[in-house]
C-alpha cells in the first residue's frame, strides 16, 4: 500500500511539475501574445492547485487514516480540509515562482507600485477573515466548555445527573485546528505577496497586468476561504451533534433534555450546511474565468475592477 501511495504521489507531483514548468516568450512579442502566455500559465496553475486540493486529502483519507487508530483518526479527519488547503497554496506558490519571463531584444513592462491592497478582492479578503474569526471563536468557546481532556461536552441535568458526548472540538482537537488556521493564513499572505511582486507582463498596459494579478489573487482567496469555511462547517456540525447527544436518555423515568438546547443544536447543523454551501459557491465563482479573460483590454480590466470592488 505504501509503495502504491508513493507512486501516486510521484505521478501527481510530476504532472503538476510539467504543467507549471517555466515558459518564456521568445523574440519580439505583441501585447496579446505576452498576455495570453501569462493567462494560460495562470490557468494551468489554477487547474493544478485544485487538483492538489482534492488529491491531498483523498490520499490521506485512503492511505493514512486506515493505518491510524483511536483519537488520531478523528484528529486526521478534522485536518483533512487544511491538508488540501496547504497543497493548494503550495501549488500556487510554485506557479508564481515559475511565472513566464520574456526574452528578446526589446522587452518593455509598465512600472507600477503594487501591494496586497491593490490586488486583493475586498469581498474575498473579508470572507477569509470572517471564516477564520468565526472558527477561532467557536474553538475558543468549545475549549472553555469541554471536559478536562478536551474531547467531550459535559452537561448537568440536575444536582445528581450529568452526561457527556463526544467527539467535541475542545482543546484536544482545537489546538491543532488553530495551528492549521495560522498556517493557512500565513501561506495565503505569502502567495499573495508573490502575486504582487511577480514580473510584469511585457508590452502590456499596467491595467491589464494588474487585472491578471487580481485574477490570480481572487483564485487564491477563493480556495483558501473554501478550506476555512468547510473546516468551520465541520466543527459546527461536530459540536452540534455532541450538544444534541447530551440531551438524550432518561433517569428514573424522567426524560433528559432541554428543548431550547435541542433547538440550538439543530440550528447549528443548519448553519454548518449553509456555511459549507456558501463557501463552495464562492469557490466556484472565484475559480471561473471572468468574461474577457481571453484577451487583454478594457473588458478584463473592468471585470477585475468590479471583482476588486466587491
């Protein structure tokens, strides 16, 4: 099994490496040729990154999880989205480092100062931070109410009756999830800095070059928010299930459970589904090619400007 997994990993890495190999435009080029070369490279980066996002957790689920036991299984399942996110950002980083560089006698590129603020779509940036803050807040709350071992949710039904349900995203699981969030956010910022500082597309207007950078940033943030959103949805679902589990059973013929608590647990499941679906829809829209991407010019600039404003 380990040999097969290694072979699959090597095959995936080789395929992504071939797709992201450095390319150069040779000789004098028209603006459309230089721009299209960069746009095609960006498309290959996106396809490879989404492949890695799906392949990495799938390999962990198929090859690693069956070899684990006990608490390690639940922990690895909770980190599956983050595993895909790390692979997604790593491929984007490689894609930026292999960005096409022009060659030839005459090479021109517009000089413009660009930072994260100029290339980052505001709406997606806010969503990434929003999912992160919501997830960290949920983990902090769960850690505060969890049992001493950080793995279950205790509940007191009266002076002499208590119950507990798990798994629960308390401190045992939460500390690893917090670390995963930190790694994803740092990685996301690092990739965006590479996007901002990569070589400009030769013989292309500053507006078209900025539009292409905003497109890359939009795709990076779209994948990052998906990973964070699904991690948040998973934690909400697990916490709600544990909360619902503390409300069952009976003692001396008296049913245990608070209808309000049950309603809160059910609402948590609904919110988790909404978060997961919202993150998926946003990711799909961010990965799609906007109208006008196929050629440089005003349509592309306008599409990127609209996305930046959103």
